C-alpha cells in the first residue's frame, strides 16, 4: 500500500469520527398530518384552527378543497392564510404537514442572563407631556355657562282655487321653542313655546271659527327651579298641570318620597279653550301620587290623582283619575280611568257619578310581527265653564230626536266608544300594515266602521321606495273608499328626498242618492340643509264634485 493511499484513509477516518457525535445529537426531523378547519373569513383572509400549539408555522403549506395555501400568520390557537377567489369558505376542512422534532443527547440550554445584567442599558424615555403645555380646564359644572336648546319653525300654506272667481286663502306662521338653563349649579330653567300666525283672505272674518284664528298662541312660558325628577317647582303657563291634565296658568310642585314614590300638586287658572288667552273666571286645583320602578323587569308606572275647578261662585268639576303602564318582554300594556262627580241638578240630566274616560291598550312585539290594539269609552266633557263656549249639543245628546238640548232635553248618560286593531310585519326591504277600527255612541245614530292596509317597499332600485295603501269606511253619515300609490327617491346621500303620490277616492253621503269621485295628486320635497336646518315643500292638486283647488305648503325648521 502506497503512502498516498494510507494518508487518504487516515483523513476519512478522522472526519467520520469527528462528525459522528454531532449527527447523534442533531435534531431529527419528521412530519405528521394535522387536520385544520376554517373558523372565520374576513378581510380577504381565512382563519384556521389549530395554531402553533399543534406545530403550524409561518410558511407551512395547507391543503383545503384540493388547493394549497401558505400560512402567513400564526398564534397559539389559530393560523391565517390568504384567500383566493372566495376560497377557502367558512367551515371548510383540510390538512397540513407539520414538522415534529425530537432531540437525542442534546445539551441543556445555558441559564438565562439575570435581569440585573441589562440594568442601565437603555436611556430613560422622555414623557410626551413634558413637551406639551395643555390649557387648564375646570372640572365639574361650569359656574356661569348655561345650556340652551331652541327650535324655530317658519311655515306657510295657501289654498288656491282652480276657478279664479273663488277666493284664495293663506296662512303664515312662526313658532319658537326654547329650553334654557342659565346656571347648572342652581337647576334653574326656562321653557317657552309660542306661535304667531296670520291668515290671508278677505272673507275669513265672516266665516265660522274666526275666534280660533288667533294671532298669537302661547303653549308654554314657565320658570322651573329644581331637577325634573327631584324636588322642584314651576310657575307660569304650564304645558301640563299633571301627567293627566293639560295647560294651566299657575304653579306646580313636585317632591320625591322615596322607594319610587313621588307627589305633586298644582293650582291656577285655565287658559281660554278657543284662543289660549289668559282667563281669570275659572280656577283649577289638584294633585297626584305616582310610583315607578325602572329597575323592575316590567318597569311599572302608576299614577293616581284628582282635580277640581271653581267657576261662577261654586265648585264646577270634581274628578279622580288613574293610569298604569307596564312593559313586559313582549311589549307594553296600559290602562286609564277617569270618573266625574256631578251635582244632582246638573243641566245635562246626567248621573251624579259617570265615567269620563276609560281605556286599555296593548302592544305585542315579537320581532318581525307587531300587534297593537286599543279600546276606549267616555262621556262628553261636561262643565258649566265649557258650556259658555260651545253649543249645547257639544256637551250632551238629545233625549229624543225632537228634544232641544238648549232647553234641557239631554239624554244624560251618553257614552261614546272607539277601538282599533292593527298588525305590522317588517323586514329590511318591506313594511306591511293592516288594521280595522270602529267608533260609535250609545245615545245617537253615529257609528263608523273601517279598515285599512299599507305596504311600503324599500330599496326597489337604489334608494327608490314604493308606497301603496287602501282604506274603506262605512258609517251612519257616509261611506267611502280611498287608494294611494306613491314613489319616493333619495338623493345626495339622503340629504334630499322627493316623493310623488296619486290618491283616488269615492264618497257617498247618507243624505245623497249618488256618489262621486275625488282625485288628489301631489309632490313633496324634503331637504336636510346641514345639521341644523330642514326644509319641506309640498304641493297637492285636489279635484272633485265640490272642490277644484291647489294646496301649497312649506315648512322650514332651524335648530341653532
């Protein structure tokens, strides 16, 4: 054997001996099949389970629906792949080949460096606030700033006969509403609501109802001290004397009693029922006790109260009333009752105790289907003070067809009743409503039955909507039916809406042998001019046997 061959064999043996320990201790890699499932699809990516805890790594290949996808992100519980042409789909299953490593004879890892070894290696960060100079802001309620909410409405309407020989009529109005709290810490508030209007027409002064065409009507002008649910008092023209009584020129106080109970009392004069002007010939007084529990499952609300009035040197009205509402999971249930106590020699021949008003109502909402119903009975508003403003037949029904109410020929215990049932179903693109109603009286031939239905389709084409409805009524005075077809379209991302409609109808009066048709066509435009201003313009043309005219209306609402 030559010296050259001996040298080569020695080198091979040395290299082999040196590498054998390394090979024995190196990682031996093998793979295994892992089942995966798509659990979420979003943003062009599919999210799989499991994740790195089962061995999946970034760059691994996953096979789903006979296609291969590369893992682009991974965490302990899930992995992410890019979607291609809507695949993989949610719920799809597949598999991946993941690496399984095992070490034999590996050396233990060295101990980690202690934290103290890194102390002082990074400079202290400079706080962002050190380079800023924020302006000081006072915490809590401002001492002098107040809160104000206002609404200004300017409107107008005109009735223009198609025949120029007839007179055109018009009306313009300005209405302002204001809620102002000048000082938060003192809970002082001012509420105002007033309307000024002017009618246009030479013959209006000689037409019925001239007194009701007032130039100025004040619905509210009151000063309140205290929070609405806390101890407070209000003085001035009140929109409501209580939860069950209307306008009052006077004072109202409210006090919480604890455990959801509260008491209130009021007293003052009553505005004129025709034009709302202050009146000093009648006074009204009363109070009520309320209880509510908003934390209860049904959120009950109960009010019991009473009031009376003083007119012409004696007591006029004597009434007690109550209402209750609950809100179960399926909707709402409510009821109300008012009893009147009259003098034995009252001019309407009515019983000394009678039901002024009573009713129940309910709403059942199951999601796509909503059912509603209400029923009420009552007697005419009977008051010696009201009798000076209205004709006798407003307050009572004649005992017989020939009896004169003005001469005391009243039936006495007349009750009128009315009710309605309706059902509504809705979806994202449709709303359908159907219902029926009935009204009548126990002492007079005045009954009315009716039914109605309405269908609205949304998004027919972009923002196009279609409205259609039909109604029919049959009663002791007249019967008739009416159809409606309307189209609406929104422009400029909903800032402008234009709708048109056509409505034919027919009427037959009991005192008339024939029937006649009416036609109505119109257009309405609504413009949302910014966040503070709404503009509505409407024009309708109405023609029939006894009318042929154009009605134009406009309303501008401004909320500063």
